[in-house]
C-alpha cells in the first residue's frame, strides 16, 4: 500500500488490514558482491493483521496477543507520536498471527500501526520510512514490499548509503521483481505451535555464529531464482517453480541448520512436508526461521490431498496445525471507520 507525498486530511478512525508473508529464502547472506541477503517471498491471503485506531483523549491499547504485543504497540505509538508531534489514540489489534512463526507478524503490526497513525496525524510517509522508524526490515524487504504490493516478490538486499552529513545508513531493499501469484496454486501451511522461531538476541547470536556463505552457493541460488522460480511464476509453470523452491530451500536450510537444529526447526513439520513431497509434486520448505513450513501445490484438489497427508504424518504429535492458504496479489488496505461501529468507542 503506497502513500502519496505531502500531507493528507486527517481521519478520525481507520482500519488497516495487512497481509502475512512467507519468506522463501535469502540469495546471499554473506554479501559477497557487496549487498547482503536479497530475499524471495510471497504475500498470503490468510493470517492477516488487522488494526483499528481512533483519536482519543489518552492512549489505550486493546489486544489479546499478550503483554509482549501490548508493549510493542505502545512503543511503536510512542515513537511515532514523538517523531510527528501527533495525537493520542486508542488502538484495537483485532487480529494478528502468532508471533515468531515465520509469517512476518512483527513487521506487519509495525506497518499497520504506523500507517493508521499517520492517517490520523495527517501524515503520508512511505512504508519504508515507517519500517525504518520502527526498526523493521533491516535485512529483508519482503514484509514492507508485501505490505505495499502483495504478490510474489524479490528484493535486492539493503545497501549502505551516506547522507549529506557523511553518516552511513542502511537503505531499504529495492523491489527487483513483482509478479501476481497464480490464482489456481495453493499453499499448505504446517505450524508447530509448541515452538517459536529464532528472534531477538538469539537470532543475532545465531547469525553471527555461522560460517561465511560460499559465493558458489549464492550464485547457484541466484541461478535457481532467475531461471527456474521466476519463470515458473510468470508462466504458471508449476513444476519448474516447485522444483526451484524445494532446491533453494534445501540449500539455504542446510546453511542455517547449525543454529536452528536442522533444515527445518521442527522435526514434526519436516515429517509432514517430506510426506507430502513423497506423494505428489510440491515445493516444500520453511518460512524464515519457522517453525511454520509450507508446501506449494498446483490446485485446490492437490491441496486437499496434501492436507490429508500432512495430518496423517503428524497424527499423535501435539501442537501441529495444518491449513490451506492462497497467494495475495494486493497489498494492505486502509479504510475510514464509522466511529459508532469501530469497536473501541468514541472520543
């Protein structure tokens, strides 16, 4: 969702609905050509984040996501309010994915909060500016680009730049490729609700402990993306796409295995996806640090088969949740809300 330049007429209450995303892998975590990471990802049409915000006499936050989410929302709003000398607001986080599962919930919450607050304050920053203000998107641009555009995405990794004062800062990763995801294709998600993916200080320590990513592997991943995965999406060639995704995920998963406990962070998720791939053509892998894994399949009928296989393979394993989702070919939405119906009262 892109903002216009200049000021906007302030609104009294807004709802922002932001898509979740799958992070499908980095191109070069080591930055052997001077640009680190570079990401491949997809916005999905389920597990969205929905935030309603209104002007208020004092800040109030409603969320069922726990104390950590409450503190994060409070921190975001305080940062925005200080930067823009903005108004007090009441916030209702109506929906959000479980945190630290690989669906980009932190970035989507930040962008939803930032976009809603900007409209109430009469501001019109771009999503990249909001992400930078709130400390999101330092490595991958897929969350921010998915928020703006939806679809299947490739970013070019962050770059270092110098401002007029000579200070070095990190530029947001540029969008290199955006293609609508084929409507017929489906994605099986398998989440291990007993686990969380690496995050915070543990993630930083894990990344720092890894050996340099070999340039030959980075070249191989770029080759797969450019000549297998992207043509597969552009031409709806499912076999090429699935083959490329599976190989990319295996390559990057083996690199991260020392810090996440294997190619997949959850053995139960691994068992489910490997069972699916043994029975039908599928592109399998793990989004970000997991524990959520995915299997791309070519149709709704194939998705039903994959779902049954995954459920059978994880029978008796506690905490495994399987579902079918689709790609989302649009970004976040913002709408003005009737104050009498927004669910958080009136000023």
